DNA sequence: GTTAGGG
DNA sequence: CCCTAAC
C-alpha cells in the first residue's frame, strides 16, 4: 500500500495520467514523435515494450474481469497455456483468485511483502522504460534544460502509448503466426517500421546491474514475473503457474504504469550512463537490479521461495558473472519472447540474465569496465514442458549490447543523453541477431535440433539462454556524436562473446530453475552499494519529481576512464576448448620431465612449437590439471582418460621438480628418477 | 613477455 | 581457459 500511495503521489506530481486507461487508439495517436533519423529505434523498442505491457495488462485485466478467468494478455497464448494447465493455479498461488486486487496493488504489495527478501523496489522494469523514454524525448527535442524534466516525464508516457499501438498490431500478427507459441513480447521496431511478426519480441527488458549501463527495463510483463514464479514450483505445476502468470501480468500492468511514473526520477540517474566510478556503477546496478527484482516479485508467496534459492545460488556464481558484468554496462535489457514452434516458458530468463549481468562488482574491479560491449542480450528462460515434443519457453529478458560511453566532464547532460541515445540507436539500427546458449555455450550450429542439444520438453530449460547480438559482429568502436567537445566513445562488442556466455551458462546450467534468477546483483552488493540502493529506492518511491538525482548521477562523467582493461573484453571471445589429446599430454610430460616446471616457454618451444593454439600458459595450466588429475582417484577423473602411466610420470616429475625448484631451474634435462 | 596462481 | 599480479 505504501508503495502504491507513493506511486500515486508521484503521478499527481507529474500529472501523469493514470495509466493507460485510455483506449489504445487514443494513446497511440497522440504522441507519436517523429522519429527522426531512426534514432528512435531504441526508444521505440522500449516504448513498444512498455506499450505492449500495458496492453497486455489491460487486455488481461479486462478479460479477467469479464471472464473471471485469468487469461493471458494474448488470447492465443493464454488459451494454450490454459489448456496445458491442469491444476488450478489458485491452489498454489493465492494471488490468482483475486486478480483485481493484484492488479492494483500487486506489485506494491509484493514488494512490500517480499521486502525482506528482495528489498528492492518494484519499479524496475517500468522505471527503466521510462527512463529510456525520457531520454529519448529529451534528445529529440534537444531539450531545453528548464523544461526538460517535465517534458520528459510527460512525454514518456505518450511515447508508450504510441508504441503500444504499434505493439498491438505487432502482437496480433505474432500471435496469429505463432499460435501456441509465446505471444507476448514486445516487438522491437526500428525506425518505426513495424516489426516482423515472426521474430522475437522483446518482452521485458531488464535492467542490468551495472551501474554504468543503461538499462532499460521494460515493464516486465507480468508474465515474466509470473514465469519466475512458475519456475519455482517446478515441473509439476508449471502449467498452473503459467496461467497465473498471466494473471499476474494483467494485474501487474497497472502497477507497471505506476512504476513508470515512479521510475521517472530514477531514470535520470540511469540516464547518466557515464561510466562512473565503480561506486556509481554499483549503485546503478543495484537500482536496476532491484527494480528488476521488484517487478518479479509480483509473484508473491510463491516467489519467495524462489528468490531465496536464487539468491544463494547467484551468490556462488557471482564470480562467474564477472565477465558479463563488464559487458553489461550501458546495456539495455529487454525482454523478448520468442515464438517459435516450441513452447517453452522460461521464467527466469529475466532474472538470471540480469542477475548475472549485474553481479558486478567484479566488473568494476576488472576495470572501469565499461567495455563495449556486448552485445549480447541474454535471455534467460525457464521452462516447463508443455506438450510432449514441444518446448515452451518464455524469454523474459534480453540484454542489449553494452555500450561504453565516454564524455568530457564539461559535457552537458543533454549531450550525454544524446550520446547515449545515439549509441543505442546505432546498435539497434544495425540489427540484432539472436544467439542461443545451451549450458552457457553459444550454439552456432543452426541445424542442430533442440533435441540434439538436449533441449527437450522434459528437461528444464534452465540451461537455455538467448542473447541478442549485434548483427555486425565486431562493431568497431565508434565515436558517438563527435565533435570536439563531445568525445564519446562507444564500443559495441560483438556478440557471441564468450564473456557473456559463460556467465549465463553457468547460471543457467548450474542453477536450478529456482535459483538462478535470484541472486543477482544483490548478492554482491557492497555496503556502499547497498547504501546507494537504498537511497535510490527511496528516491524512487518518494521523490516525485524528476528531480535530478544527486549523487551518482551527477558523478563524474569525467571519470570515465572507461577503460583500461576493457580492451580485452571488447572482443574477447573465449577460445574454444581444445582438450589435450593423450599424445599431447605425453609430449607435455616428456618436456616437463626434461625441463621442469617453471619453464613453460621452453616447454612450449620444445614440444608444442607448431601448436599455435597451445600457449605456454595453456601448457602450464594443463600441467596443473594433470597433476591434479594424477592425484585424484580414477573415478573422479573426467574427460578423455589419460593413461595411468603418464599420470605416474606426471606425479614423479612434479615431485621431482618441486624439490629442485629453487635450484636447477634452467638446465638439467636429466631427470634421474624418471 | 613470462611465471605462478587463483578463478 | 581466463585473468592478474609479479617479475
């Protein structure tokens, strides 16, 4: 309740109309801004997402009201799902029954309820969206400082509306085409072109944790949230959950709207993307994260469980995400739904993705981070099986490529906004491709069947992930609006980056459905960050004005030392794994016996001179693993078995050289004992 | 650029 | 394999 009030308050302050009551047509018409130069794309996407969400919510709400059922926003989807469901949702989740309540308060209450666990504010997705929107607006108008805030706000809403209109169209198409498939999602539109039906829809963008990143979250579709819940339940109840989701979603919609309002302020902060000092980043991340979560929380009771699990898991995985984090900066998250033939529902997607991304602290450490990045969007999914051979999945979120932006301190906020927008648009404009991650690995072979990949209706889809990649793989870094004063660098990372992948994968694969999502950024927060988060949240809730967000936002654009370590991250693609063959092991062992450890360069030269793919570091690492392998029981060994004889030699050489470590490093080829 | 270690 | 700190 509290939250809600605040929200309302916020609205009043802004004079934002309560959500989307107005007929779609109405919404649509009004605000369409002309999209100039196509820069709109990004925004459009966001807007469309938002709109879609709204629509869904509305439709769902209405449907619910009228029918009393919880139907998903999209008729088709809903029905199917419903059919699937066998079990009453209600049983599991109390929420269902009173959909209406949920709708109005849903998010809020959930937030409150879950507070303990989540602590974050629900606004997340919506917020993000708003932010984005506003940014765009600003840029378009080249806003004038004075009114900017206000205009932004107002515009944001309109924008949505407009988009929503589009969205609808798109969705319908999609729905038709994909009957049985997941319908929801917002489609991404570029340059106001209608999206193509078949493709992916961006359902909910999630924000990432990285502070720096731009995150756009889309109001999560309630669905998404719902999904999350579902996952918690597990296989057995999947269907039911699903249905609920729908409900939730619908209900949620309003909340979302509200969220938008609320978010406005926060958005500003977000807007400032500059690759802030770590602290800043964290903060942002947290915000985002929190938002994200909050949204998710809609699930309520059910969710709780999940979250807990998720959090823990995430915790552990945190490091894993490390790479990702880097990428995440300046990333927009979007949620998309894929429609295909398969039907999978993934709930986590969003979560995991975000979480993963967010985790972040590491990123900071690594470097300023901000690398460019990445493009990848990761969508996490949860799945449950629907019908036999169909995999039903819902992608809750996609991460947009990371952007690294660097601007001089003297740059104006407006310029910064524009810069960010340009960067985002550039990425969107170039097109995005979708990458599929299985067990964290990017599957490049499009010809493989899901079954072959181990993605079946039976199996959980936890290990399945999606990511958006820039079509043009390595986008060279480009300067954003450039002009002297404005020097901004943006780097778009190519997709398929391992970086992203791995983290995801880990999360996905390892974590049980429940867990994944959860952890997120939360895990890693540092005191500072938390502090920040708190502030933020508070701000979000309470502050009504768009007021600039103090602290962080203002921080130093200057700081931007974007990079340092970024370099690698930009392109980095993890090398493909190339297990050592027995013969290679033998060559390695022989070389080490002669040269000893500590002379990897020599070992490389002697035994792997021609093996370009084997670096001395690789050899060193291999030796390390060989030693380990030799020490463990055969049962514990994995991979291609290494002849015991070689392992014995490994141990012998290892012990020998350990003793002679200090001395004869150099020569001494003679290994007596061996 | 190499090493040595942790991840 | 990756990433870093130390050399």
